[in-house]
């Protein structure tokens, strides 16, 4: 009998991971049937999706509540389908609020289960580890410190590496500047205020103030800013209208080109810090939120760092300035120091550490789980 592999993912990033995983599993199980919920990349690999993946792609606080009846109905359907006709293995990719409950029900029914992409349980709501251990037979993590956390809690885990480590490598600055058609002789600072409206609103003006002072002092010639969407571009342009003296160029997307073309990057904490590390660009990481938001986060987040390069290294390899520390003066001084830094060898070492095999390593671990 051919193997039946059930997979559920709810985001475009999970669809990429799922397609890579299916391709790798075919090397072990060429006749396997792959089904569940997935996106176009997985479907291209012969995956049968019982529901459109975008029905699970909800963000924010209000939208999930509006869609809750539909989401619960889909989850009940998946659980019923795979308890009555059990697959050889069920894999939940990310979307932990949706997939972990499916994994729990199926594991209790005797199905082998795995979860691909760890929730941020190592940083906050650490009590969730109890549910994860009950729900999944195996955790597949993208980052090494995540695997260390699960090992400490006696949870079977396999660190498979991060897909971005294969997609991004250091690029000559001159080549990136030519691609963007910006002056190769100037000193450029990349500003990455964030991809969400509230982030751009909170960080955009602060970054422009710092950049304008650096430009006035002759430390930089101007700034390059990627906009993640038309809405963010309009928002950034509105902010820049208050800083007419600042030499700024805004791009639609092209964040990787912008970072590669820059002498340093000032960014809001998130995956962008990992991307800047893989591109081997000097950076300063900042983060601010409302007073209430910070009061809540500071009480529930338990981690020594917020920047992914620092979390991977286990020490501060990039400057990170949070809330009150993210002042104009501090950011100015840190960017000034950043502009004079030589490339950090640790960035290349960490990038290599993240190239663990991805889907190939995940497939090997999953096959071993099914064939103990």
C-alpha cells in the first residue's frame, strides 16, 4: 500500500516549506499520496487540497473572530476525516493555533504527528510546551536555539535549517546599486521601518529624524527605503513629506536589493534582521511599541534578545535598542559605529549553520518517525 501523508498549512511561507518537503519525501516514498490543506506550490507537487489554503490565512484580532465558525468547521472536518481514515503521518506546518489541536486529536487516535516550524514558545507562553508535547511526536525547527529549547524539555526535535539561508547570500554592493540605479559613490543607509502600518507609524519618523541628522553631519549621503506594499509606500511618502531635506529613494519591494546596496541597515526587529545577516550587512535593530503594549510584552516575553542574529549566536553580535533605549541619540551613535564596522565573520558562520538541508533533513526525520 502506498503511504498516505496528510499535511495542513495555512500560509504562503508554509506552502513553500510543504512543497519542498513533499519533493524530498518522494525520494523515500515515490508512490505516496499527499493530501490535506495546502497552496499552489504543494498542489504542483501532486498534493490534493481538501480546502483552499487561503481560508486559513487570517491575521489580526478581529478577522479570526469573524471567521471562527468556518475555521472550527474545517478543523472538525480534518479531524473526522483522518480519524476515520488514518494517514501514515500527519504534519502541521506553522499556524499552531489551528494545527496543534488537529495534531493532538490525531495523536490520541494513534496517528503519528509532527509539527514543522516552532511557535515562539521559547520566548513567551512557555506553558504551551505541555500541549506541544502531547500533540506532536516530533518538532521540526528552523533555528538552532529552538531545538535547544525542546531538548531541554525532553521533546523529540530535529533542527532542519532555515529556507532563507539558501535563498539569500552576500551580494556585491556595486552590483545591487547598479540594479537599483542609485549613485555608486554615495554612502547609503537603508531604513526598514516594518511591513505593518503601526510599525511604520511608530518607527518611520524616528528613523527619518536619525537619518536626517546623519546626513546633515555628512555621515551618510541619503537613505534607501523599500515599501512592502502600496499602502506602506503611501504611508512612507507621507512621512517623508515632513523631511524634504532628506535625500530618500523609496522602492516598491526590493528589500534585499536595498539592503545589499547599503552601507548599513536600520531596521525594526523581525525576520528582516535575519535577512540582513544572511546578506552580511551591518545593522542596528530597534523596536518600539505603545506604553501599554510594552508593559504587557515586557512581562510575558522571556528571552535575552529580540534580534534573530543575537538569538542564534547566543550573544550580542548586533546592537538592539528597545523602547526607551531606541532614542534618536542612541540610534545615531549606534549607526555611526555600524558605518565604520568591518564585515562580521560571525554572520557567515551563522548563515552556514542555518544550511542544514531543509526539506531533505525534515523528510529523513519523518521517515525515521514512521519506521522506528
